[in-house]
């Protein structure tokens, strides 16, 4: 039973990852997308599903920006 539930969760994550749009690879394009998403989020009603989805997409963009910025920093030591 637990294996079936874990399998369904993994399948759902795989399906979600496939349906999510690809993010740009460069920081400048990500920052433009981030600004657009913030404007879209701010225009949506507070407790709407669309706003929640936009916030999730915004978080994905922020994580990608952080990955790029972390790679830009020289290693410590």
C-alpha cells in the first residue's frame, strides 16, 4: 500500500515537471520573467487559485536565479 502511494506521488511529480514550462538559462531573462510574474501576481485576487499558481512559478524562477548566482560566486577557501 505504501509503495503504491509513493509510486503515485512520484508519477504526479513527473507529470508536473513535464507540464511546467522550461525556464530561461540566463540571469537577465530570468529577472525579466520574475518582474512579469510579480506584476501578474499583484493584479490577481488574493485568495485565487491563479495567484497561488503564479506564486509557485515565481518561486521556481527565484530558485533558478539563486542557482545561477551561486555558480557565479568563486569557491571559498
